[in-house]
């Protein structure tokens, strides 16, 4: 099953709106960033780890980061998909990319 940003944002808005604050969600995001850093340090050998599946753990922590990033957008009623597309268009021009995200997605849809 694929998850869209819009669907996740709607789900998190329903889950968090009315009681969560952007500050509380941001603090959770910072915690998750620290957990990603810890996993990356373990993978690089800078920190000891008895865990064997650091790839899975990294995926879990990255998913947590995405959760809180999108939750912050959701409780602030920000259309994150629109903003990502707009920002990427500007970046594609600024950094002289061959394509932008919107074009990539359009071309991808044609090949599926």
C-alpha cells in the first residue's frame, strides 16, 4: 500500500488537531532526529551496537521523523504537497536540474 503526503497529513490532522501543539510536535521531532543520529553513529562504527538490523532501525526512526514533520504541517493546516512542489521547482531552476519533481511525477505516472 502506498501512502501519500495528503493522506498522512489528513490522518495526522484528525489524530492531533485540537490537542497537540506545534511546540510539542517539534520537540518529538528533535528527539527522533537524535535517534537517527544514534543509529547513523552505530552504522559508522562511532558507537557500539549489539543490534544486528540497523537498517530496519534507521527506517523506523526516519518514519518517526516524517510523522512529526507532517504532523506539524497538519496542525498548522499547511498544504505540504503544494509547497514541496513549488520549492522543488525553484530549486530545479536554481541548481540547474534536468527535471523537477512535478515533471518526474508526471512522467512516472505515464510509465505505470
